[in-house]
């Protein structure tokens, strides 16, 4: 027997999914244990072992690998809870990270913030200026050494940082992606002074053109690298003591995993690990259901996350933004807004109803939790509307107070707007569905796709309660709610489904057309790095797949579009094919006549993505077929449409549903960890894997 385990460490709960080579799928949930999250990981693994009827060491001894995703790195960056790091750069270029170009005023800001020009400012400085120092050296744009590194000065600079208590140093020199020799020598000098100092080089972490983004990426990777290293070392040592036989893998933002011992060197690649788990889970489930075009949506306690799967592959991006800083990390494109179950409903200065982005979070939580929260949330509205049962969540283990929910909505929303509590709750539900629908339009339409041709997958604690509403906002008529054994842990299912993915990239700006041998030399170097990285993972792959890409742009523009490049020897026809592919993708993103070939096309960054396909990944098992029509467990008054008001609605116990059962809306399906809404005019059908598919008549 061989097990594959996915572990998703969230701020409140740690989820795990186990799959074996016989087709068994198990899930478990346990409270997270900050600041030592490894205890929560051991706890949830122990729960899986109990379900197997085995001890933890017995289970781990037969585990092929564990894929681990965590929010700890992302949370550390967002909150600024990181240790001091030093920064070394080329003389005359220290202030790049403080000037932030024009980008510091607009990156990561909402349209509402951008409209308030007078309030805009460059904030979230990455480190104090005293820790940003310069060294004498210069490499030119072609990679030639113009000024040799002044090693005596560099040693003195390193000693100054160490004397200031720095235990991690980021090195990002001008044009280092063309020639990293000076960065590599600086690392040697640092380790000669103190071999225990953590060092990150921009030529390894982010070998791309554009100084500010490269500097920011390297610094932020250095800020989280030591903590990630210490956490993973402790966790892996503990797992080895409990007889873990296979490797511990860490999920990356690119949708694939990497060996734990490799992750700290490029720690910034792990910041979106949990966010991408649901998208990868959607890809895996889509293969079983025959869906290739999927909108993946996850509504948790704080956020609404949306990703896209096109033709069976997740949509990728080359950058992301954290605290208004650009981060050069290949990533799955996942859009997010603060519109989860705990998002707070409030009135703006004009008396307009707004939802989020602020959240009641786990503590104190929604008003109905009775933990001291007084502001109304989506969860409070759903309780007042009858979507959630008065007995509470988790089968009653999380009691809810209808009285407190009504009081919060009445005080903050209903009375100021002159509405009844019920009308205000219905308005909160409607606005929540509308603004999540707006994000879906951004996610799908701005990527050049028609949402009406996609199936929408909905998961997370609050996703199934709202999915029919926000799907209707964008014209999706088919919604799949993944249930069965992974109802409470779909992101962990995605982690367990992931393969090993490594990416290597290098900026080498050149105008099209260009010598195809130049591209071949770049791709050969990158493929060699990727293959060497895959060899270090300690796993036997079913196969290795290599994908070539070039980020291209129209000359003098900033908008770069990632374009596939064919395998094998390259010639001028292959370069022209890539340029044509760029223009087609550009037109899909920005409009049919937005491009201008006469301006010229530039190839900017060359990239190779390597996928080490693992021998097996989780597949949801089939559920028994129904031998009689579905029977509701009862009814209750539920308001799903303000115009219709409260309607006596059938309520089904998911545990009693079988393959082939059809539910006619309006209906509610209660699952231990979530609640599914099937609105009037829709049907819900349980499929052969236990998922509930909601189809609209529209």
C-alpha cells in the first residue's frame, strides 16, 4: 500500500486528504496551531491514521510523499512579521526599492483607492535604509564586466550588516541576470564571514529585467527564507522520526510542488501555495468529470478566490503583487477579494451597502458566533435568511445565535436604510453575489474568455451557499459542488493531486526576428537547470514534460504576454510562429485591433517549465447508486429571492443522498462542513462521485 497525502495549513484549520493506490480517499480537519504550525500538521495526520486503523508511524512508513501548502509565508509578508535582512546592490542604485518607480502608487490598489489621488502614497517599505548598502561593481547590458567587484569594500559592507544583527542578506546587482559572477562572488564573501547567514541572489531567485521588481522579489524571498527553512527542517525531522519514508514536498505558486529542502532557496515561490491548491484540485476533478474549461471558486471565511482552467490547464501568470510590490514569480492566476463568509456588511458615506473587504475573522467571528462580534457579516445574513440552520454549523458543534445575527443587521444596516431585518439580510446576500460575480467577470472576461462556456466549481465553507447566485451573474448555467470525502478539504485534495513543477527563466531582450540559435542557447541552458532540479527531488517520475515559453511585447510597451514555443530545433519559421502566437494572445486579451505589428515585437524573457509527473494522484471514489427518489430530511422557511420572500424549502441531509438523486429547487443540502443552495428554477443532481451539479433552466 502507498499513500499520497495533501496537507493544507490555514489560519484557522489544517486540512488533510489521503489517497492510496487502491482508490481510498480520506479527509480530516484539525485546528491550526500558531505559531508552531507543525503541531497542527501532526495532529491532522494522526486523525488520518485513526481512520485507517493504523498508528501514525505505520501510515507514514507507507507514504509515497506528503504535499504541504501553508499560508505562513504569505501572512508573514503581508503583516510585516519578518526578521531584518540586509540588501546589497550596485553603487548608485540603492534607492530603487524606496523610489518604487511609479508602480508604488498603483500596484495592488483597488479602483476606489486609485480614485483618491491625494491619499496615494508609497508605503510598505521593505527594509530600513541603513540595511540597504552599495558595493562598487558594474556589469553592462550585454553581460560584460565594466567595473570589477571591489572585494575589500564589499567585505567591510558585509561586516557592517552583520554587526547590525542581520542574519540574512539579499544581493541584487544591476544586470546580474546577464552575468551573475559578481553576485556569486559576494555570496562567497558573505559565507566566509559567517557560514550560517542566509543568502539569496537575484540571479537565482529572479533573473529578469527591471530592477525594482527584481530587487523587491529577492528581498522578500530573503525575508521569509530563514523562517521557512527552520519550519520545514523541524517538520521534516519530526516526520522522519515518525518513519516518513517518502519526501516532504511544498506547494508553490506555480501549481506544482518542490522538495522541502529546495524550497527555502526560492522561498518567494511558496507564497501562494494554499491559494493554488483549489485550482489544481479543480484540474484533477475536471479530468474525472470530463470538464476542460472550469472557473474555480473558493469562498472561505475571509476571501473569495477565483482561478481559471482552460482546455484542462490552469491559467498562469508571471507576476503577482504583495504589499504594493511587484513579485517576479511564475504563478497560477488567482484573483481575490475580501468577500468571504465573515466579510462585514457596512454602509459607505453615501448610504450604499458594501460587503468587505474587512472581515470578522475567526475571532471574534460573525455576530451569530456569540464570541463578542457585533458587526453583521455574510454568515449572519445567511442565518437570518434560513440558509444556515439555527442549530448551528458542523452538525451543531458550532452553535449559532439567530438573535445576535438579527440584532447586528438591524443596528448597522436595517434601521439606517429603513428596511426590515429580513430585507436587509436579503440585500446583503444579493450584494455578496453581485460583487463576487464582478470578480468572476474580471477573472474570465479580462483573460479573453466567455464565461458562458465554462463549468463553475464551488467549494470552501461559504462557496456552495452562494455559487448559484454568482454563477448566474456571469451566465454560467452549470455549477459543480465537490462533495464526497473531500467536502471539507478540497484545497488539500488539490495539493495531493499536484506534480513536481520547476521553472527556470532568463531575460535576454531582443527584437523579432532574431537568430534562432540565440533562443536555442537560452532554452538549452534553462532545460539543463530544470532537469538538474528535477533530479534533486528524490522522486521517480512517470515522465518528465518540458514546456518552452517567451514573454513578448510590442516595442516600447510594458504589457508582456507569455507565448509558447515549439519543441526541438528552432529556425526562423519557429520564431515567426511564436510571434504570431503572441499577436493572437494579445488580441484575445486586449481586443482584436489593439495590436500594432508595425511597431515591432520584442522577446524579453525566456522560460522553461518542467513537470515531473508523479506515478499516481488522488481520484475521488464512486458512490452507491440511488434505488429510490431523494427524500428531504425536513423543511424550513428560506429566503433565496427578495422578490419571493420566505418559501417553505426542502432540506436534504447529504449523508442520505446517492448517485442519481435529483433535487428540484428551491432546496438546501446540509453537509457537515458547508451548506449548498439550489435556487428555484434549478435542479441539483448527485453524480457518480458524490458531487452535486446545479443546473439552471436559464
